[in-house]
């Protein structure tokens, strides 16, 4: 699946469900990295930490829903998370 913003998860092995899981994992990883950096900063921003935790939790909830997603829903999740990752990387 190629995202209009240039992120391409089509080369990943597995069907739409696996591609969606990889896209969600990439977003969760982004949140984990940012959360760790913020927590280790000399003066952690508690509001930012809470925002990061909330975003990560939402992604983890979507990841759990993939267990019952059909291929169309998985394709939609892949597109949403590819776009979200691009947006997060740009911020």
C-alpha cells in the first residue's frame, strides 16, 4: 500500500493486517522515543508527557483492534497510521 504522502508499507511481508500492524508499531515507537527523551530532559514538560502517553495509548488500543479487523479495515488503519507517522515526524 502506498500512501499519497510517500510512506510505503507495501513491501512488507504479510497481508493488509500485517502492514497495518507495522504502521501502528512505527507510530508507537515514535511515541516511545519522544516520551523517553522528554522524561530524560533536564526539565520534563509534564503536559507534553501526558500528551505523548495519551497518543501512545490510543495507538496501542488500535493495535489491539487489529486482531479482529478485516482486510479493508486493516488497509484503512495502514493509511491512517502512515499519515500520522508522517505528521508526527514533521512536528
